[in-house]
C-alpha cells in the first residue's frame, strides 16, 4: 500500500482475491472416474497404457486383451486378443491413432517385444530381446530409437523398425524403471535403491546415487525443467536434478509408490500407489489426493495437452482423471475452470460474473487485462474482457502447449503449426523459425514475449545456459 507506483485499484483487487481464496474454493485437482463395470473393464491387472496424438488410449492387461478408449473414457473397441503376457505398452511418438503406418510396442514376460499396427497386426517380433521378462519399453522423444530394459539387467537400443543397435547400459540385477532424457541423449534407470543417469556418448561417465531406502520402482524425466521424479518401496516419491541432488522428498504414504509420470507441460506430475492417485506441483508439493478403490496403480499416461491422466490398476480398472480447478488472474479479473468444459470469469471489484461453456474440454487458459484466451481440444476462443459474449473462434489442427500475451498480439505453440504469432482476431501474423527449433519443448521457461520482441532459448545449443 505504501508503494507509490502501485495503483489503488490493483491493491484492492489483490486484497479481494486473497479474501476470496481464503473463503475456500477447491484448489486445482483431479476429478477421477472409472470405467463402468462390465464388458468395458479388463479382467486382470492393467500393465500398460498410452495415448496417441489423436486422443485415443490403448490399454493392455493380463487378460490378454488390447482395448481402445476415447478421450471421454468411453470404450471404442477391442483391438486384439494376444496369447502372451505384456509388461508395458507405448505408442510411437508420431502416432495419430488412425494412420496406416502407426505402430505401438509391447514388452512381454517371455523376453520379447512386439511392434503392432493400429489395426492389430503384429509387424515385428524380437523373440530374444532379453533373458527373462522385458520390464520397460520406451521410445526416444523424437521416435528414432526404442530402448528396452529387462530382468537380465541390460538396457538395449533398437531402431524404429526393431533392429538391434547397441547395449546402452548394464546392471547387476533387474531394471525396474527407465526413461529417456528430454534431448534423448541420456538414459535414466533404476537398480535396487539407486538411480543411474547414463549418457549415450561412450566417453562420458554415468552418474549414480542412492535414491531411496528400498528398491526404486518407477521414475520419469521432466521434458521441460529437466527434473527427475522417482518412487519406491520406501513409500516416498522424490525429485532430483540431473546430477543426483535431491530437490524434494515426500512424507511416506501407506503403500509403495508404484507409478509416477510428468505431464508433457512439465508443470505437474501424477503419483500412483495402492488406492491412491495424487497430483503434485513441479516443485513436489501436493495439489490433491484421490483415493479410488482400484487396487494398485501400475501405469500412468497423460494426454498431450496435459489436462487428463489415466491410470491402469491392479483390479482391471482404467481410471480417467480430468484436471479441473485451474485458475488464472490479471488485474481485476479472475478466470477459473469449474468443470471440464466450463470457465467462470469474475471481476473481484464489482462482482461481475460470466460463465462460459465450450463444446469440448478446456486445455489451456491465458488472461490479460483486455483478453481471455481459452483453448479447447478443437478450438481457440479469444474473448475481450469488455464483452465475453462474442469471441473470435479459430479451429485448431494440433495440440496447444503454450500461450503468451503481450500488447496487440499473442504467441501460441501447437503440435502442427509450431511457434506462431496471432492477432486477437485470430489472424496469423508470423511463424518464427530457426534451425533445430523443437516446438514441443518450448515453455514459459524458454520463451519470453514483448510487444516488439520474441526471445527463445535454443535447447539444442549446449553453450546457452539453462533458464
């Protein structure tokens, strides 16, 4: 209040906003629902699940069935029935879910992995990939390589078509968890109580540290911040940097942490345990805790827009958890996602209230003093705060991952058009490009935008220090 340059209206709006939050509106959380009992439910443990870029979910279970689900959690079809037990499933990163060339990989308990087409046809069988079960299968971020880990302690690299390339790493026992770094130049894997970061360059040394007080069961690498997340039989989840320095350690839960997964946006992650699904901030603290009666959560998968996470469970259930309660504010305006397809806008000064309903689930929100931008699964809706009833609507072709507003225009990043500058009428003004730019890794940490200037950190240039 004593600051001479702070407008009185801004101070008042901030005070009103704090009092409203203290009055207890539910924070951001996961609205969890399970599939209906009956034919749609798997008959045994769900061991793997993965989303395609087109919003189709594949699941595989010990009942030998591969099923397809819509983004709304409705069963679409039984894709195939297999004769083998699967330990994991993953779509190829370029998969749209419908194209003839789309494939997914499954790892099997007999030491093999298989590449299977969207139509359910087995394209490739690598019968002796490992001695003992294949425990993990992971595509690199660009889809050029496949990594597999097994009970034999080996991690191997394969081409997109399943041709053997090299042994990436070896440990003295079973590798329970493995993932790629954001740039696909390192592998993170677990061995007993330890985590190991193994660079792909032969001359580089690996980094190893004791991560948990009991065996590590799961791990994941944040695609934006570079933080590592892990969970283990000590009933805790922890965050690390890439050098093994601990950033966060949770209080112990009742049972082992059996699954962990970062959202593609890098802003939060999900944690799974027995009858537990938790949403956490990128710094580690918990947004919400759901306790569905589903048994242990064995697999987690986020949609590409980071608004929904699915869980494969020990009792054959598939949980669909929608992110709701997100909130943005600017000046006197406050916008809150109150349902999957509803955004409520409130002026904290005069109490003006607008409830905006959209035809699809809301995936992104951006608010300035003059404009509210709402992204759904299929549309970009640009509202002026002076009149919420007549938005400019733009049909989208890809998944939007970033919105930044400034002055007379704004920046948007999507999976098809990449980095774009648009006017508030939805007109495309510019598509900045530079060699090696990867739109999928652009985030508020690597992009800054002003009315006359756009700055982007080049993730491919090692000379540029991290933001």
